C-alpha cells in the first residue's frame, strides 16, 4: 500500500514537472528543446616562451617567502601564447591563449589554468573557448576542462588533452600539443 502511494505521488510529480517544462507560462523566459549537438575536435600547438627579450609568459606575482623557481607554490604567470597549426615555431598562426596560470599545489607541480583560447583562422575567426582547470603538469597527458565559449563555441562544454611536444628544461620554454573536444548546440 505504501509503495502504491509513493508510486502515485512520483507519477504526479513527474507529470507536473513535464508540463512546467513544455508550456511557456511566463512572459520572460522560454524553453526550447532542440536536441541537436555539434561536436568539434581541434588539434593545435601552444608555444609558451619564458626566456629571451620578448617572452610570451611573464611572472606577475610570487609569494613573499619565495623560492624563485617557476615550480614554487604561489607563482603566477600572465601569458599571451601563440597557437599554431603545426608544432614548428614558424607554423601557421591560428590564435592565442591569453590569461593566467599559477602553481597551485604545495607538493606537486600542478598549475591552475585560467585561459581564453581565441582563434583567428577560417570560420573560427573571433570564436574562443575558456579553459578553467587544474593542469597536472608532470603527467605525460594532461586532461583539462573547457567551460564555455564565444562565437562558434557558444555554450561550449568539453575537454582538452595536452601533451608536451618539446621543452627546454633550463628556461622552461615549451611547445605543447593540444587535442580538444568541444560540444556546442546548433
Ligand atoms: C592527438 O590527436 C592525434 C591525432 O589523432 C594523436 O596522434 C595524438 O596522440 C593525440 N594526442 C593526445 C594527447 O591525445
């Protein structure tokens, strides 16, 4: 008996919920179920240059009790890194990764990435996605979260897999390969 009452209660609840979703019963909000998704996969390279007279990554903050190494907890970098089609430095420029990353782990090398990946090539010109994620930098392949975007990447959800293509251990300069998968709606 109790089971039956619970079942009836649940059925009423589901029915009410469904009605509220399909009727546009307020003037200021509308729900449309389009059901259609677009999956975009991207492959590009990220050039992070700390050395030289024109670095694309600069340290903007550091903890008071500083270990001066890049890996020190609390170090914060601002970047404007070129994104290219292939791994070579002179490969076609397709966009820029702009924003910040900082060393966010006390006993590991883990970076908090707060970055906008903006594109300038083809139909992706003026589209961008935002990546907000911890980057476990010592892993061979780092998985990171894509949380939104503009232009063709409006309402983006997705992830990026990053793998170092080349690194200079002395300067920290690096070229990183990215494979990103992004879901948007038509
Ligand atoms: C990225 O995709 C390419 C081509 O499919 C593949 O060779 C490479 O292993 C992928 N890299 C990562 C980190 O997933």
